[in-house]
């Protein structure tokens, strides 16, 4: 029976038979360790220096050609693939027969000397083989011929549910997550070098806050208390500013009980950082530098994302929200009320669910008419107070505006920031207005947090604060359009 033509159960049963045969032959198919001297990439790069020298490599068998007295396979380690030449007379009859019990997906240790085949392929001539792990369940087999792949493992649903297989057979996926790690590392380094202290705040919170979002609710049995998974770090990080830290940041997992689409996952990674004695203007400059620093880490300043050419080297544009809305709609939006905003939505055939308030209608118009056209990096500034309960009033004199920016690139939001509200009386009034919206049906309204209000009543210095979506930044810098492609294990519907 060949694996290509057998059912999954037949394949597993056949492999179990091989496993038993190996044990009968005195082979431990799951040894404890193996000493590796070189990675595949190192050998291929330094083949001139290593030619004829003995090396020891280990990896997963990704292709296998078994023949009478000599066979070939390709081993894949974390750096790439290398061809192995196995001859019966060199490894011995018994080991060669055991080698023939191996399958694609098994792990193998190989000791041998480096050489180049007649076709010029760097290879290892095996002298000693060590079986490291016998796989029972087959992995997807991606066939290659003359550089072209066949039968690729491309079904997104299967890939997300079997990320281990996705990483094994799709090389670009692993590269994405290596870049993700470099981006996060560069962000930490940038903040550390600028005097910020990394901190940790609670994931389980007695009251959620710091954003307009629906939370996840859980229950602590011992305390017999309802707790929320955090939707943001903001209110705890501000407590640290109040307590005397001048610069703090947290790279954290946040959780929002909301829809799943190409830009949203219920569990996501966020960066929030706060600095005393600065405002949102300072933070705009700082965010530009931070994003350029992250792009530099992976060698990108002019980014191609979803066929869009985006230049990070130029100064980011700064545009007031009402100016952008008015330009898109063709009338001054700043003086319109809820009814008039609904009329605008109807004019542009934008569906408006019932009970949308003024702020939600503005947000809807922005998302439909403005955001998709913000391709080059743009700070949208001067937001209305109605949708910014944690930002200071704008110093320009308009009491209905606040000092807030959101950063958009390629039609997607990347950052949200304020000159943080530190007036406790104003903050209480904003929270109470949000609480009223919540009672009227706004499920994402900000609750009144008495503990935070008491903290801010103790005195909070002028502060600039920023939140950045790390998953989206990785999407952008690795040219991935779907957030699930940059999260190793995204949230999926249970199909059991």
C-alpha cells in the first residue's frame, strides 16, 4: 500500500506496523537527545570549507526516494533543507533496512561527510543514521519540480487549525513569525533606549476600561466574584504615572468580545505606552520614529502592502477628522446632529443599525468614506469629545474637540493616542456620560471606574499616551492582509 492511495486510518495503521517493526529490530524510535554540529543553511553557505568534512545534522524528512542499495531524502531543520545520500554499504544492512521503514514526516539524525552531487546540489553522504522520531500521522506533501510547487497546503481554514503543519510545509509562514519576533524585539529596544520601563498590569480586572469595547466576563470561584478580561491597559498604566513613573509601557494580550474579520481577532497583542509631561503632538513625532525603527529591523522603509506602495521615510500627514469627513461628504460635518448624520448615511447608502448615537455615526462615516482612502501614513487629529472619553479638551478653544490622534496606513488604523485627560472633575463627567450611553444600549460604552477616578483625584501630571495594534503593524510590515496570518493560533469557530 502507498500512502498516497490509502485512507488516513490505513496510513496510520501502516505506520504503527513500521513503528513496531523498528522496536523489534532493537531501535528506540524516540531517543532523548541528539548532538547537532551544523544547520542546513550553514553547510550550504560554507560548502567549500566543509567539503569532505564530517557533520551531524537533524531534521524532518520532507522527501524520500527509496531504492535498492542507495536512497535519497531531504531533511528540513529550522534553517532550511539539505539532501541526504544513504548507501547500504556505508550505513550497514541493518540500518539501511530500518531506514526503509521511515516515512515523510519522521525525524532523522545524520552523521556523514559533505559533498556536491553531479548536478551541483550540496548533500551529506551518510555514515551513521539515528532515528529521532517516528511520525504516526502523515503531514501534507508539497511536491516540487523545477522550482514549482504542486499540491500545496493552501486551504486557510486547515492551515489555521493546524498551524504546526502550516509551519512545516509553508516556508513563508515561518518567515512571517520570525519577522514578527524581530518587530516586537525592536519595539522593546526602542522604548527601553528612550528610558521607558516595561511593566505588567492585570489581565483579570474587577472592572474593564480604557477603550470602548465589549468585554469577556469570567467568574472567580474562591472570591465568588465576577471578573473581566482586560480590553486595554490604559487605566492601570495611568495609575503608574500617578504613582511617579515618568515613562511606562506594556506589550500585552488584550481581549474584546466583538466580531472577527480580516482586521480583528478577539485576542490580540497591543502596545501601550505613557510619558509624563508631554502631549499628543510629542507622541505623534515619537510614533513616527518607533514605526520607522520597527521597519528598519526587517529592512523595510518603502513597503508594498496589498499592492499599495507606502513610503515610511516621509513625514506622516496630519489631518483634522472633520476636515476629512467634510471633504469626503461635500458639506461641513462639524455642526451636524444625529438626525443629519443619519441622512448623510442614507445618501451614501450606508446601513445604520438602530440606536447608533452621535459618536458611533461619526465613526461609521469615517470607516466607510474616509479610512479606506488614507493610504500613506496619516495622523487623523482633533476628534470630537463625544467619542473620546479619556482625552483632554483641545487647547484651540473648541470645547467639543479633544487632543487625540489615530494613525492610519493603507486604509487601516494602527494607533490611538491622547493628550491624556488629567482633570478629575472632567473625567468623572465623561464617565457618567458614557454610563448614560451604556444604559441607553451602547454595549461598548465606557463604565464609571471609581477606583481610577480616586487615583486621578490624587493628582496626575500632564501625560501623553499611545496604543498601537501590534498584529496590524506586523500585517503591514510582512505584507499580510489577514490578521489570522500573523497570529500563530487565531480564534476559530469550534467545528467539533
